């Protein structure tokens, strides 16, 4: 969903190092010995062919050499690299396993062995093998980087960071070590250190893939708007020039240019190429029920989890067999427990490789696979690259196209993706009749409303509220908010900031605009979501963010009865709040420009009877309109799934699903 951390979006940039070029054989100790000289020449010739891309010829040389020199370290390593490149992991493992026992002091063989084990999903064994390589050669860069990636995937972030930073002690300008260190620091919310690392990275390589976006996005998380306008323009111009200036999710915080969003997704999607041999190749399944799999790292306390849990619970089990493919942690939460009880099958796939997950889905004969993560934290796009199911759906977690050929559909509504924008989506656009965003009618807001004093708010003043993430706030938007405070005496802006640095920067920015920093009030965290939602009752107007709207947060505000003011932008994430307001029957709260947004917010702030009338209407519409009717939403969603399944069974084109639907 929209509410993902900086770490989440950046995490996908953590990359393992490919196997290095084969090590060159050392000069023969005694050149006079003809056999040693001939052996050396054979190995050199094999390596030359391998480096030139003539892999069959090189493979033949190394294979023949190992017949007469079993477990030779250089030949074994070189052949293993070739086998790994063509995904022949079984044979690579077969030649490496005896070699690490016979030549345990040769670090590259341990490195190759670890790489094969990692690709086979045997992560604990892979880590042991990487450690063997590093013990032999403490400055083995690839082994340190790969083991760091492995540790991060196991959520052992402290150890992962130590590996990346160890590389920087002897290779201070190593780009992968810098990039990975910066990303881990974002996950620790050590923003100042992360920003410094990204600046250092860009000094080494100004064109480092996604580097400018990594820096700019992390600054946004701290509300550090250094060079914001220049950076935003450089990023967007670069994307239009097909440069990897910013990954697609961070781009949403800089621009609502829908074409740029598509280009960026296509560029990022190149990381996950379509498998040459798909797992599903047109087979027809004879299931009594449609097998529906949801693939997500967020089946826990997370905005996506909160939005989808009611849908999972409402699925018609007489028509659908529901399967959860969980990629993330088990947080032992109430929400997680609800999900465990709502699915027919719940697979904890966190420690499986993407290929293993895809193979399992194919074995389970999944009919429809729904990706609830897209390009967000801990997603596994490459699961879908293996084509494990007849139908692949991009939905909810990522507000945009994924730009890859193997995602068949994106589920939307007519507001987030109007008909004229369909050309900017590589998936077929399928429309729900109301809002695309689900809600959980089972969630009950706490009956007790905390007092304004408990919330740190003035008793008799207008409270503007925006509980969106820090990274969604930017200078042009903040200018509007500060003008509103100046025009409404005594009013305050109630924010939900995650860090002290962001609060300090925002207060400083308020002072620069002539506003008393004390008029910014920051809400603290509360343990229960029900209590958090109750706080919204003490606000007067919810101010949406742009170009990245409040998504889950806007739905929360409306659920709590708080009017939301927004203006509709160009791309999906800039149109979500408008979609929600139309679905709740409150289109009068949608402006069509920044000027209209500011004027509307000011009008509401200055007109108490109007605010009260809007609250009354919102309360009434909650009972009659679609936004908070989870069962109705689920039935409409199921109608779409049935149509997708029928199209797949018929083998027809998918165009029949793409017209806006007005009913289930």
C-alpha cells in the first residue's frame, strides 16, 4: 500500500554480487616442467574463452580438465560459474561439494558453493560457506556483499550492515557496499548517516542506478527539502530520458506525471526478466472451486493487512479456495491471527526462494495469483516472472503499473485510472464499480474519544490534520498549509511524524514561512489502531497530501467521520483520495487544482456550520454508500475473479474485462 517505509521501497536495491571472473592460475613453479606448463595453458585458454562468452567451448575444456585433475580449484570454480549462469544448479552443486572438502583452503570454491546453496534456498548452509571464504580471505568482497544480502533477507540487519561496512574499510568507494549500507541505514531510520552514504555514493558515481532517488527519498523521510525542486526536476527529466534516476515507488513522492511513472516501472521491472521456461504452459485445471492465491509480505500489522483482512474473511468458500503466500514476518498480532483463520491454506514462504515459491504455486494448481506488494518492501516480483499461474493480478499494494509482461491485470476504479490513462498501464485495467481500495467493516473505532488536552491540541481552535507519512510532505504543499494557518487565527496543524529530525525540519520550515513552530502538533503512537482512529474525532479538516495522496490514512479519516480535502492529480497515487470521496458520496471535497484545494480547505476552516453539515452527511453516507461495505466489495471483487478465470479457460483476449463496470 502507500504506507511503506523508506526502507521498504529502497530494500529492493540490495543486490548480491555475481560470481567474479575465474581466478587466473598462478605461474607454474617450474616452467621447465612441460606438464605443468601445458596444464597452465589449458586453464588459461578455458578462462579466455569464458571471458569472451564462448561458454560451451570453455565448459568442455574445464570438464575435460577435471577428468584428469579432480577437484582442481580453478577449474571447478570456473565450471561452476558457467553452470550457475545457465541455472544448472544440480550439476554445479555436484562438482562443488567434494571440492570444498578436498581443497578447503581455496576461497573462490567456497564462494561458488555458497552461491549455489543460496540459489537453492539453503541459506544457513550458504552463510557458513560464505564465512569459510571470508575466513580464508578477509577481504573477499563478493563473499562479504553476498553474505550481507543473505543476512538482510533473514532480517539480521545489524550483521548485514557490518559486512557491507567491512568492505568499505578496504574499498571505501565500493558502490554496492555504499548502496547497501545506505539502504540498511534507512531501515534503522538513521537518516543522517544514510543521507551521507548516498551523497558519498553519488560522488563516486553520479549515475549510480536509482542513486539520486535513494538520496532524495531519504531526505523526504526527514522532511529535509534540500534542493527539492532541482532534484525533482532532475529525477523526472532523467526518467523521461530512460535513465535510472529513481525507482518507481519513490518517484510517486516527487511527481504525478503518469507517463514518467510507467517509464520508471518499466526500467525497474528489467530487474525481473520473464523466465524463458514458464511453469504454467496452458494447462486446464478441473477444480470444483477457483484456487485464489494472495502473495504478500504484509499479512500482518500493516496497512495492506488492515485493508485486506475483511476481504479474506468474506470470500465465498463455496466458490473459492483461498491460499495465502506469506513473504514477510509473523508478527504474532491479532490481525495475523485473523488471517491465519480466514484462509484455506496459509504458506509461510519467507525462507523459500522465489523459484521454489513459484514451483509450489504451480504444484498447487493456483488459478489466479494476486500480487499485493508490487514494488514495495520485501516483495518477490520474480515469483511471477516464472509464470506460476494462468492469471496474474497486480492489486492494492503498489499504486501503479509494474511495467512487466507477465502481470495480466491491474484492478482499479474509474477515478484512479480513467479510461484515457489506460495506455500508461502495461496490465489490462479492470474496474471495480466503486473505489478500488477495500476497507474492513469489522474494525470498530474505540468508543472513548481522547480529549483535545490529551492529544496536545488547543480546546477552541481549528485543527487541520494530516496523518500521512513524512515523505509525502513537500515544499509546495507545506506552503499551502502554512498559508492556511496564517489565515485561520489560532489554528494548528496536527501531524504524525515518525522521527525527531523530521519534526525539527518541519518546525524550522514553519518559522521560515512566518508561522510559530508551536502551531505544529505531533501525535505520538498508540498501541491499538482502534484508539488511533478515535483521535481523528478531535480534528476539523483532514488535509490530503500531493502528489502522493493519503490512501489507507484517508480511508481511516473518513471511517472516523472526518472530512478529507484533496485535489485530483495526474497519476494513480495522486487520485486515490478523490476515489474514496466519490465512493462515500462526497465529491464536493475534491478540488481540481492546488488553488481550489487551498480555497476549499480555507472555506471549511472558516465555516463551522458547513463542517458540521459535512460530518452529518458523512455519517449518513457511511451507512448507505459502498466505501465501508466490505461484503459488497468482496462480491464485486469475486465477480472480477470469475471473469478472469473464464477468460483464461477460454484462452481469449482479455479485453472483455476492461470496460468500467457499474455493478457486480
